[in-house]
């Protein structure tokens, strides 16, 4: 009878163990998943900011830095937006009451840093369309309509 000896089997198992310890994490790193998750979160926040401006009739300012984002409105005065106010201190909120703001996961960044004001018509304060990139994914905020295009 022929077959493998116990020593040969142990050596093969050790080689497989070493390879899996060093090679597998390189193929299945979590950074790609974190980037995609943050990308989806960011596109949703920008879309909600634009829709909130249209629905409320009050401008919404969306501020994006490399590591965070936040959406705010101007305070109301007499039941209307106080567009003369220079402060953007009212957070835009989700349906569950949480404010639209967040931070990028460790090792994930968005570029370029951008401040966009969505008007009640949906249009933006941008002079031209803006492409936002998170990792290898990107989306475009169209200046004239505020439409968020995910190619």
C-alpha cells in the first residue's frame, strides 16, 4: 500500500496554515467594504439634503471634508426660513430623528472637500458639476439640478 506519511501531511497543513495567515487577509481586506459602505452613506446623505431643501422650501448646506460630512439648514423665523441669517445651525434629520452627519471609517477618505448649498428649487450653489470620490467609487453632483448621479 502506498500513501502519505504523517510527517508529509503535517508539513502540508503547516504550509497551508502559513499561506492562509499571510495571503488571505490581502485578498479579503475590509477596507474595500468600508469604502463602499461610506460611499453609499455619503450619496444617501447628499440626496436627502437636496430633497429636504425642495420639501421644506429652505436651503440646505452640505459640508463634506475628507473625514466627515454634515447637513444643516438655516433657522426659522416666523415659520419661514431666515435666509438673511448667516448661521446654519438646524440639523437635517432622518426619519428616525437622527441628524444627517457622519464620519468616515478609519482609512477611508472622500475628496475633494466640498460645501454645497441646495436651493429650494433643488439647484446647487456650485458653479459646475462636482465629482466626489471615495476610494475607487465616485458620484457627481449636478450643479444646475442638484441631481446625484452614481455612474
